[in-house]
C-alpha cells in the first residue's frame, strides 16, 4: 500500500523544479528557433557535411528532404475512405504458472467511412508452447520475454498486410494501414544477423505486400521523444570547421559544444512552429538498422493534430509519392479528429488486443482443463503465485 503521507513530504519541491525547467525550456526553444533559421540558409551545405562525416558523428541526425521552413496545411479527408489497423498484446511466460508458454493477441480493425460496409473489430490469438518457440532465442542471449515482444511486432505487420490483401479486390477508395509506434526497429541493431532476419524478414515481406496493392503504411507516434531532427541542428551549432566528433570532442567529459539544445526534443520545436492541421518538412531517418530496409527506408514528419505534435512515419515508397503521402496524412488527421486526440482505429485495435486480468485467468483455466484431459498430474500454479493471489492479512 502506498503511504501518501510519507510521499507528500518528498514532493514539496516539485513545483519549484518544474518552474526552473519551464524557464530553461523556453530559452532552449528560442535558441532552437534561431538555429533552425540559420540552418535553413545552409541546408545543402549541412546535408553534405552529414554525408561526409556521418561515420565520425557521435549522434544520429535525420536528413531534411524538404526546406526546413516548409509548413504544409493538410487537406481534408474525403468522405469515403478505409482505415486498417493492428495492435498487439501478450501474456508473458512465467515459471510460476501451470505451464511455461506465452500468448500473443493481435487486434484487427477495418473501418469503412462513407460506404455501406460493416467494420471488422476482432482479435487473433496465438499460443507459443513448443520448445523451439520458447527457447530458440536463448542461443543468441535473448530472453524469451524479449523475443515474445519481437514476435508480436512481426505478427502485427503480417496481419496488417493480410487485411490489406483481403480488401485489395474491392479497393476503390483511399485506404491506409496504421500501426502504433515507430517503423524504425532500433532494437534489431544489436541483434545477431540470424536473430534479426527472423524478425525483420517477415516484416519487410508484409510491407512489400502493402506496397504491391498500393496501401500506404503509416506509423503513428504519440508523445514522441525522438531528437533526430534536433540533432541535425547540432551540425549548425558545431564549433569546429568539420563535425568530426571522434576527434574534436572525444575527451569532452560533460557535454559537447553542439549540445546546446539538450534535452529538447523534436516535438517541442515543432509545437512552436506548426499551426493545427499543418505538417513539418519531410525527414529521412539515419538509423543504421535501415541498411537492411531496402525500399522501405523510413521517412517522417511532424503533424500538429490539434491535441499534440505527432510524429508520422512512412516508408520511402510512400514519401516519394506526393499524392499517396498527402492522402495518407489527410486520413491520419481525420482519424485523430474522430478519436478525440488519438487515431480511433489504433485505439480500437488496442482495445481488441488487450488481455485483461479476467482474460488471463480464463486462458490458464482453459489450459488447465486441457492438461488434465491429457492425463497430467500436479497441475497448478507455484505456491509463491498462489500466495500472491490471496492474502490472509
């Protein structure tokens, strides 16, 4: 039980700290605005510097594809359109349960607007219990719990492509496929090649399917903490003739001279520059994992959706098609408006996927019945788990 009396004594200085941080943030925003204007005048030069010195930089900076002063108002969505979305949830494996296994549940959503068609709102569960499913990741030093999350990401992409494929024969209105979160899978960078391929290959195959049927893929990131665009401004604020971090700042203990904006994030500066319904210039991410993405290199922009500054990511084939990109952004903005601040399709996909306490209990009850039918004995949870679920106090 949380002791609020003791907690209140520790929170007395929070308001003062927040006031100091707000003042510092305003100063950083003014500095960022100035650097943005300066970088706009030298954009081509800074992009060339990035290409030349990329391997010597100590940070990952995105590359602007459009002029930095670009502000584009997003067109209204057409009355008739379709939105596809998936999201996943899981039951993690536990040695204290009646069996060591895990479950992934993927919510599936198809919403038709301005059409006489019924929506799809359901979920697809899949149980992983075979030794090759549970322990395959151990050979690469990856815990089963982590591998489960990676498998979930791949399943979400595969099911999204299946939904798009199912609609391809009757697709006569603008359609988008939505996922919650980034399309840049940073966690794959440090993986051994074999492990990475097991996750990334089916994801890219699913994206190929969406590209083939002409359905733009969009990753929607709410409350983004990314600083890729701000990192581009570090090239402008560099105190040296060449941005050679490995040489110039290798012995810097505290912070490099170019980190004048830290810890400011991208969304903060665009919140100052964008009006509701506008988007920022397009950027190309420089994340190294994209070396394996092929035609799907991730581009992004920031959109003032009214309630927040959202980061919207698309593959290169969407970013390079201005008609497809503008259509996708208009449908995303419409989704946020219909969902009162968050895309309604993603919210519904989450609601379909989420595994609540009662669902978890019924899952293990069903599993217990099957184990008893199979003739297994001593079926039950560990004593530790049993005591945690009930109290004698």
